[in-house]
């Protein structure tokens, strides 16, 4: 009954009790299960990282950089669906701003490692 997304008509939408719905969605019953989406995407992220770790000959730290980028993308996707309150700057949820910054900083580290 918490950390759910926007209303949905998809068959896997979860019912949220009236007292837990945001005021603007009182007439909606089914909502995106963002916690489930994040769990599934995190498992996929783990599978990708595990595969790369076992099959590729990567520089030390590369798996961490890939994780940071992948998880930040997952977080941005989830934040666009969530209905709970979060601090905002210029109408953009704070976790989206932080995740975007992590992506750019990580890309900067990857680029710096290639030039060194």
C-alpha cells in the first residue's frame, strides 16, 4: 500500500485501498507496482553484470561503473511512475536529478580512464 506508481489498466496493476491513494487518484483502483518493476530490473541488471564479470576481460572498476549507470537509469524510470512525494527542483524529482548526475559523473570517470 505504499511506493506504487500511477494508475494503470494493465492486468498486473495492483489494487490500492482508498485511504492510501493520493487525492488526485481517488477514482483509480489499480496502480503500477513500481517496487516489482524495480526488483525485476535489478535482477536483470545483476544478470548483465554477472555475465560481464564472468565472460569479459574488463578493467578493474568497470563493473561498478556499469552498475552505477544501469541502476541510475532504473531509478529514473521508477521515479517517473511514482506518486509519492519527493523534494523537487524546478519541477524535477530530486532522485531523478541525483541519478542523472551519477550517470554523467560515471561517464566522465569512464572517459578519464580511457585517456589515462
